[in-house]
C-alpha cells in the first residue's frame, strides 16, 4: 500500500490539535467506519508521555466487514507527537504518526504519516479500491472535529 502523508497549516493551536488527536477514546464519535474506540493499559511516564493500547472497531456492514485494530500508542506532549503502531489482526503492519508545530498563537503546522499493509483480504481490497476517498474522509473528519471542539477559524 502507498504511504499517505498530509502536511498542512491549520488555524488551531498545536496544543488543541495535539489534545484532539491524542484523545483516541473519542475516535468513535467522529471517525468514519469507527464504531468503538477503547483505551486500556494506560501508563504515564514522569515526563507526561502517555503509553497505552487502543482498540478501534472498524465496521462496514454493507460489505460485511468488522475488524478490530489493536495498537500501541504513544502520546508525547514534549515532542507534540502521537504515534500508533499495530501489527496484528487485520494489518500486517500499521504506523500512524502525527506531529504538531506551533505557527503563531492560534495556528500550527501538522504532519500526519500513515504507512500500512492490510493482512485481511476484504480490507485490502476495500483500501485498494478507495484509498484516496478513505484518506480524504479521514482527514476531513479530524478537521470537522476541530471545528466542533474549538469553533470555526
């Protein structure tokens, strides 16, 4: 599968974007196809870095797809990064990383990189057929969530 990279300047602070992306337990509220998002085994390091496992249930009933992605997530407030890695279940490997850099008081530069390979044949076929559409919906979901949480800028 191709590596998907998104780099953009947004009119929200780096802290706002970091907090929103790091709130994995809320993903089921706004991500398409995500019907459940659970966080467990949370550990907080001395520097405030959160380490936990996340389980996202991805469903597309019309295609009879129901897969749970379990990932190891690191939310690092000092680096302003959120990194998620998985290599089981429906994925052979998945790495999703976000980085936020302040660009003024109420704006930031965001960079998201998604690198994955599916092991599940139905999901591999779905992603191959609609990769650009799925990635567009994913990124617009985060944009709409920021608008909802922080107002339109």
